[in-house]
C-alpha cells in the first residue's frame, strides 16, 4: 500500500542536529542493498568473567572510582587493515566491519586518530538493525583525535563509515578499544539485563515526591560513560555570565585518563507516574529519546584538595541545551557552615536518576586528605558507586560539592545508616574554578543561582514565530495571510498589534486581543491581500504587547518568500518513489537555471510512496532534474528487498495533459535524469 502525501509548492528537508551527533537518517547499510553476511568479522577472544566478578565485588562498594560495566579489549582496527570497502554507483564509498564479542549485552567503542572530512559519517548498529548510534561526523573531530561512542545492544555490531566521492581517502580513524558490556546502561531493549534497576531498593527515583521542586536541578545532572567502561555522575553548572557555556562539575577521581572519549547522557530518568520510591518495585525504562548524549570534554581544573574536576563539554552549544531542556545549576562557594539540609541527585550503579535527602546540617571534615562535606546519615535514599561526582545541593538549590566517597548503601528498602562525603566547592573554588564560573568580566561572586536557557526573561515579549501563508508559488493575484503569534514573555499576553506588508510597502495593522500564556502560540488569520506578479516578500512583526514597549524586539518579526505567476498554469508532479525515497531529490529550473520548485529527500517506504506536489509555472520551458544519491536511479526491483520501481509524471491541471514522464528504462537513470518540458497557454491547446 502506498501512502499519499500532498504538498503545496517547495518541499524542504531539514536535519536535526544534536550535541556531537547529527541526525542523517539511517545508515546506508540499512537500505537493503548490502549483504550483511559478507561483512568481515573481528571476534573478541573472551575474558575470565569470574575474575571480573571478583574485582567488581570489591570495587562495587567503593565510591572513589567509576562504577565498571564493561570489559575493555585493546584492538587496532582501521580502514586499511580491517573490514572492506564498497564503491557505490555514484562514486561514494562505504566501509563496513563487524565486531563480535560473545554474550555481550552491549558493545561500545573508543576511537583514536578520529578525523573525518566534510560529508563523511560513521555509525554503529547491531547485526539485526534494531538500534544504532550516530551519525558521528566532522563535528566530532578533536585535536586529540579521541571519540567515545554510546552503547549498542547485542553481541555483534556493524561499524559503518561513509565517505562521499569528493573526499574519498581523506578520512582517518582507529578503533582502539572494544568494550564488552556485561552490565548494560542503554535502555533500548527491555528484555536485556542491564543497569536499569541495578541500584538498591532504598533508592528513590527523581520523579518521586521527594523530587518535587527539584525539576530544574534534575535537568542539570548527567550520567557519564568514563573511558568507555565506567560510570560517574556530574552536573552542568552555571557561570555569572549566564551564557550557556557547557561547564560540567564532577569528581577528580573519575578522571583516570583523558576526557576526550567520555559520553554525557542527560535526562535519563523514570517517567512520571512510573517511579519507584524506595520500594522493591522496578523503575520504568524512560524510552526515547536516546540521543541526548554529548561526546568528549576538556578538563579545565582538577585536583585532590576537594576531589574536584571542572570540565567543558566540547561542542555542546546553548541550542543543544535548549533542545534537551537542560538546566545550568547554581552554586554556593562561600563554604559557610549555615547549610541546613542537603540533597543529592545521581545515577547509582548506572541506574536511572535518583535523589537522596539529608535533613540535618552537613559539616566540614577531611577525608583521605580532601576537604569535604560530611553527611552523617541520609534520611531518605542513599548514593552508590556510579554516583561519584554527583552534585550536593544546599537548601537554596545551589551546588556546594561533588560526591567523593562514603559507606552509605541500601539495606533492603531502608538505608544502612552510614555516611557519605562530598568535596567542598568552597575549597576547590580558589584552586581555579572561580576563574571560569565567576570571571571578572561578568562579576566576581561566591554565589550564583541556576539558569534555565528556555525560561522567558522579559515580562512583555511577543513575536511572530512563523508564517505559513503566503509561501511558495501562486497562480492568482491574492492570498490569505496566516501566521503564528507567540508569547515569548513571562506575562500572559492579552493584546498585541500585528504589522504586516508586502516588500516593505504600505503597512497594515491587525489588533489582536485574547489570552495567551507564557510560551504559548496562536494561529492568526489576517484579511485577504492583493499581490502583483513576480517574486515577493511578505513581512510581519508585532508591537505593543499588552500595550507596553516590547522587552525584546529581536524576536518580533518573520518574513516569507512567495512568487505570484498571474496568468500562469497550475501543474502537478506525481512522484512514485522506489523503496529508498531518502536517495531521491528533484528540482524544476527555468532556462536561466532558477529553481522554481524542489523536493526530497523522502522516507524509505517498503512498496514506495506517492508524492503529489502542486505548483504554478509561467508559460515557458523548464528542466525537471531528478537525482539519486546512490546512483541506481529508482530501479528498486533489482534488489531482493524491494518489489517496485519509481516513476514520475508532470501534468497540466487544466486539461490533464502529461507534460513529462520518466525516460530511463527500468527507472535506472543513475545519478541524474534531466527532462525538458514546456507549459503553454490553454488557449493554444495544452
């Protein structure tokens, strides 16, 4: 069954970008044109699980080191000594290598010498193609060449590297370590044993009542995959500039090597209504999204005076933090002994995020030579190995330290009444952290509140966040403007003036009244407008929100481009894709190579997909240019996994005359087909 998708005018695909990984869709190896059974396999030799278990039995009760979940193999796999290359019909190349580690719950990799050119991409996925990580691209390039990946479920994975023809031979990387996960952290497959629910029964999910009022701080905490095989915790921490720099506080004892291959997973917590609150009931897998993970960091300050480490997560931008709804935690470096209660937020034993509470005052103490906050006994919840480096908050919701060690643990659904200790921020402050969190340029201070990059900052702030009409091409001389009004301010919006024009001409106004909560949007339909032929710009902006001066004029307006072809003809493109619509793009260009319409890429759909696009063209001749990135046109039936070939027709709406249709036999036009067609007046017998 084919799906029908009707689009008006131009179709544009946008790629979502996450910190360190880029959403490029699925790997090429998932397109059904590769024989997985023929990919060379590198098999791990195995290790003595009983020895590892004995080591874990000792280390699992300690908080002064990362909590280990995987066994690390030293390897040396490159595109020159392993795997094999496949050259695609269009000259692009794909390298694939299978890695097998028998009985592994998960596999993840560490890379050295990682340096990818523009357009290249790297994926990891399981042999059954049920879960993947990536794409890793040039965005992951670091001066030290290090990269640590997220975890893929299964004991056999595929590493796939794609290199466009224009940059063939320019990429470089070495797979230096394969990590056999015997205690997995990734929640994709619920039927696998993993760290979910591996912490003690007295732990309390952050969505339990104890977490009420701590949502901001919860959004600052991340679980860290340390060196590919260990777990610690830490938190995004604010600076006095409130500028979204990705400073991250954790413990010095978590370092143990470079931080270039670390991975930081945010927002792994049980969903509301499914939490386990110091009971034997299991916490619930939070499910998607799985890609709120940043890769790689630079150590800015570290030391043993308070077991402290301040990092900067590489390439994690303010936009990334906003997309993931992260929060930058506040802090108090006064080291004052006036703290009346303390709260810890952490990932014990690599489990979903937990919270614990000390209702009494923590006090100053020394532990193994470090200045610490000492917790005599938690009243609710505890910490465990894996919680190392997690933030300790005071009653004002400010970080005062990070977890160093302790003996607190669960005894059934109760805690064991033992202690924990946290390195004191007030001591590490003078050891260099202050220069980053409170630079002189933004105002030196020893206290600072947290910062939410998504919170409204202005009281009365309205704006046009989008224009849906006019847009694209019209064969008439009028249109009905439609736009989206957004309340960017903190106050409810009850009135605003909407100004709009064509090409900066006569200003029209529309006085809107109603009730729009902070952050909310409303669709506004404006009176019909008359336009002349040609290319134009429709502009709209707001003034006088709630009758006041707009607090932030930078987000007031939006514009849209459209073309009116008065006397032109309506034309329809019917495009049937083969099973790989993601490989197909097209344009319609006039005699001067101006693009009049475009579309694709589309979804990969078994059985193909019908795309219907309506647009207006002036009388004249045009080129329909269709491209295939793989280089096999739309000849889908040549592959065992597809039964259909693609095709297209361009039709005059007035009388149904077919102006153009696919030319290549079997729809195999290789990389590109150019089809010239002409639009004539109906009066001349279209």
